[in-house]
C-alpha cells in the first residue's frame, strides 16, 4: 500500500484569510432587516412603490425641463452680457 497522503484525500487549506478580511472591512451603511409582520411588510412595500413613483415623476420633470430649452438651475455665462465699461475709469465732477 501507498504510505503517506494521496492526492484525493488531502484537505484543502481553509479560507480563513478571506473571512478575516471581510470581518475587518464591514460594509458601510445602515443595516436593513426586512419586516416579518404582515402589516409592516405591506407598509414597506407601499413606501417602496411610492418612492419609486416620486423618483420617476422627478426624472420626467427634469427631462421635460431639459428638452423645453434653457435650464434655470445653472447660470449660462455666454448668454449674459458683460457689464459695460464707461469711458476712462474715473468719473469727472460737473
């Protein structure tokens, strides 16, 4: 018989290095635990659908404002006329 370990029976090295790395750098942000009670599940789904509808309407308003012409959010320096400079610099007393 063969003495020592054979290829098929060797144990793989445990991946504790990856687990330690994941524990050292937890994900940022608030942890979300989904609700289990039926009333809370219904409320959460309603809130999610309302949020989606609100975001969709805001995006549609932005698209319609952008396609209509000028956006008023940002100043456009090309359209604005530069301030007119009068003659010389010093004003004379009359």
